[in-house]
C-alpha cells in the first residue's frame, strides 16, 4: 500500500519487489573490479537475465540497461541504481525507491551503495504482522519465525531512530496511515522534501501498473484504503500464538502504543521453541555479519553510486562543467 502511495506521486517511482540488490552486493567479488567495463557488463547481464533477480518486473529493455550500465560510473551502486533510474524514467519521475521489509535490517549495506538514501519504516502491530505472514503463499516458515522477524525489525528500527542523522530516517504507523492517509502522507512528503499530491491517497490507480497481477496477496491495494485489517489478528491467530506474541513482544508493543489483551500465560514449550528459533536466527545473522566484514577487507572496487550530483559530491568527485556550459563560455 505504501509503495503504491509513493509511486502515485508524480516525482517518485517505486517498483514491485525485485531480488537483485542484496544478492548483487553479497556476490560483488565474483564480478571483479567494476571500474572495468567488462565487469560492469557481466554484473548487468546477470541482473537482467538471471531468473532469480525478477528484473522483468521493471519492464525495461535488457540490452539498453546493459548498455547504460557499461557506459555509467564504475561502482556497484551505480550499476544497480541504473536499473531503478531507468524504471523511474518510464514514468518521467526524477526519484526512485525500493521496497522490501528486510531493508530495515540492512541499512548499513544500503548506505554503502546509496549514501544519500532516505529510509521510511512503516510499523504495524506485531500481531497483525504475524497473522499476515502466516497467510502469505510465499512464506514457508512458522509462527515462531514470524514473531522473531517482527521483533528484529522493531529493534533495528530503534537503533536507526537513535543513530541516523536528521532527514534520513522516518517512521510512520500503518494504523495511523489507514485512518488519516492525507495527514500522514503530507508529513511523509515533508520528510522527503516533496510537495504532497492528493493522488497518493488513492493508490489503487497505480496498482495495475506497479503491482504484478500474480501477487494476489496484495489484492486489497486495488481498492480504497481500508482499515479492515487493523486488529484482525484477534480472529486470525490461535490463542497460543496470541499468548506467545504478547509475552515475547509485549514490551515492544506497549512502547509503540499497542494495547495488550491480557492473554493467558504462554506455555513453556512454546516459549522454549521460540527462544531456540530466535537464538538460531541471531547466530545466523552474526555469522553473516562476520562474513561481510571479511569481504569488506577485499572489496573489488568502489561501491557508492555516482549517478547524481549529490552522490558524486559525497564520493568526492569534482564537479565538471557540462558541454553546453563550455560551448556557452566559448
């Protein structure tokens, strides 16, 4: 819903979820030094042709993307950003975004690629999130993992809220957004330094363009903004799941203003299973972070995008006069 609201703004384009940004970062060494045109071509062709990347969701020409990536700056962020920039060009929009729930836990990596990025974190009642995850056809894990996912995301958000510079991180609540979309979107636009556009309130018009028809789990976005799913966890979760959520997530829920029901005490076997699940997830995240630290010692080339004047300034690239200015001065 929020993706479509932003996409409905004439200056912003936010595509369906793709699957190449994080994998490209994780396998960056395999493509070599992207300052070399051949390396940029290899990366661009992988993004454009590998079935796992979902590049097709962007509906941009593969060969033209490869050409622009090869001709563009020699950084990982520049190659990736070229794909999103071309998507934004389809809609004559000067800005692009990307949406994945897991990004809240990957901000450090994203800033390495796009140091001028702004981050928007949409927060929803954890119990509703668990209920929704359970019903997704692509979600293969259990309720314990769903509970842990929300806890990790909220904890990551707290760290970002406390550490990110002004103007880079913004939080809004799903419940408030659906209750008063005009007010909440106007505040969000202020953070993004954009004018509020009334079209954002009715994102259903963008759904047919920015959402693939196969994603039936997003069917509610094809209608008016609704609050029908707010608090629906009460009928969608089993009693033991509610008890587990309120025991494990209780402090986080209260800190965000969500009320607890006083559910029965969580069963010990459920709590132990959750703790094991959370421990395994944390251990996996620590291992992944350690691998990334090692990889950073052997970077094959620069990462930060250099597609805009702002990105170039952050990278220390001297400003150059354009050809038109040179001709004018001559």
